[in-house]
C-alpha cells in the first residue's frame, strides 16, 4: 500500500530502535529516491557540477547555487544506520555522475548499501536491488516524491510512501512509513 502524507514532525522524543522493537515487523531495507526526496533539486537539469562543499554539510554547484539535504534527511539516514538497516538509493536521473558527485559532497554516497541511479523505471531499479540484496520486496519501504513511481513499485509488495509536498523526507513521513509497513503484517 501507498501512504500519502504531507507533514514535518521532528525527531524530538523519537527513539528509532525502541520504535522498531515495538513493531511486529521491521523493514529489512529502506529505499530512498534522491531528487525532491533527499534534496530540493533535479540533478539532471537544475544544477551544474562540479560541486564544492560549503563546510557545513551543504554544497555549491559550479554557478554558486547552494544545495543541501532537506532538514531531516541526514539525521534520518544516521538513525537508520544506527539500527543496522541497509539503505538503497534509487533515482531515475538522466545524469548519474552528477547525482553521485552531489551525494559524495553532501556526505551520503557511502551510506547506501545499494545504489540504482540511472534513467530507467523504478521497477527495474527495484528488481536489481532485490537481486543484489536478497531482501524480499515486502520487507522494503520506499520513499518517493513522484506518484508514478509509487504506483509502479507498490504492486511488487514494497511499502511505498508518497512525499507529496516540496519538503522532502521528514520525520513524520519516515515514521508513518514504518507504521504502514508494520500494519501490512498485522492483518
């Protein structure tokens, strides 16, 4: 099933390890789209490499445009890693090299155990992620801002969360995806 929400929330008072332990079924893999899920741009048409770090976790492109992760993304990624849940990057960008460069400068490229970043349908990405990881689709959660991708991937059995506003992945959306995922197994 897909979840459609637009809310922010904060990490305040939220302990991911405890939350996961309270669920009847925790995800085995978290899959993140990149453009407008992790950062507020399309790397294939709105920014220009090379990128340089601003020294504070964000970057400047070759024209001086300032680019950073959405406010909650870095902390969410850190929390996921602290719980030993692997992450996958999944992007249909037509400019994978620029995406990888931006991921590197923003300090997240090495956080992804699996990376499918090239111009193909997300179902192709998921097939390759599933083959590489050995993790069943029903044990994955996917966050994306493009409803076409949500619609295409959901029938595979992946828990999909649609990010319908322009604020990217937030704590509330992240937590809602975990809850929705657990509810699939509680029927």
